C-alpha cells in the first residue's frame, strides 16, 4: 500500500513539474505575442544602457530585443545572464566583432551570443524541415545570407493549415507574428528556461 501511495505522489509531482515547464513556454509565447502590440522601429544602433535589466528605448529594437523583452516579461534578464557567462567564459563566445572584452550594453543583443548562451544553458533541439518539431517557446536562429543572422520565438499560434507554428521576430518591420519558420536557413533550435 505504501509503495502505491509513494508511486501516486511521485506521478503527481512529475505531472506538476511537467505542467509548470509547459506553462513557462506558453507564457513565453504569450509574452512574445504581446510584444507585437508595441510599435517598434527597427534600429540596430549601439546604446549605452543600465545594468542589470537595461533596455534600449522601447520603441526601437532588433530581433534579439524580441527575445530579451519576452524573457524579461517572465523575470529572466538575459542581459545579466549573458554578460556574467561571457565574463567567466569569454573564450567560448564568437569573436566576430573583434571584441577583446565583454560589453554589457551590446553582448546580449547579438544573435550569435544568444545562440551560444542557449546552447550552453538550455537544450539544443534538432533542426528539421517539419513544423511539428518546433514547440511553443522554442528559440530559432537563421542565416539570412551575407553573414547576417536572425533569431525569433516559436509561438503556440499556427498557420491556417496547422502545419507550421508562427514566429515572433523583428526583421525590419518591427515586432511581428509571421509564418517565417522555413523562410531562411535554420542554424539553431533551442529551449531555455
């Protein structure tokens, strides 16, 4: 009898943990979708911002700012997390920009740095050409060609044929919800909580 009770308690706890994890990614999707209501002009300019919890002006941004702002709505400050990891592990992060040290104003606003952070502290998921392989709250990175990278958040919204999830991203027209998962070459697929 005790074994059965223990088993039932463990099952209940497992379901509770699963529900909380699942709920986190739904809330991340909702936070990203909420961002699409804000009018944002695409602006890749360098800004000096507060630390931690710094942000550029709310009416400006790029693709990485969508990810930063969505996670921040859930109480996660990627500016601080990426900065701290880069300070401790600078050699693991890309050197594309010729940086010799970290910069808390910009490091978290770079796609390759976010991808490295998510690969180190999240789960690297498989890259596929099937929409069903991309779950609510996943982070996807793309190569747009010419050395240009991009990032977005997979939402719980689907295309009209339900074959692909819609993505919240900013590729020049502000923070938008679009069917663009397979519009570019996918270079990364992550889950991070």
